[in-house]
């Protein structure tokens, strides 16, 4: 490890204002109306956008780690269990 850290972009926190806006629009519509369905669809798309941003950021970070290193190893720390067995 080179000790490089990546700041957390906090996509949910930055998109929270838009989510509040769309959620308010849903809550103001009459239940069962076509406009409510449209508002729910818009709210869902906003949630989807945020989740995709988070996924893409994780993939970019992983790709960056893989490209900048020759070997990447993942080790599960199962030391506690092994210590009790011996």
C-alpha cells in the first residue's frame, strides 16, 4: 500500500436536494393519478442516477488500483479462527 486515499464524493448527500424536491412533488399529487405515477417515475430515476454514480465511482477506483499496480492480492484475515484450532 502506498497510503494514497481517495475522498468520498458522497453522491447521496449531493443529490439529496433533488431527491427532496421530487419526493415533495410525489407527496403533493393525488393518489392513483397519472401525474403521481409520472412523479414517482422521476423520483425513481433520480435514485437510479445516484446509485449508478456510486457504482461507477467504485469501478473507476478499482480500475485505477489495478492499472497502477502489478499485483493486487485480497487476503481474508481468518487468523482468529486458526489461532483457536491449534
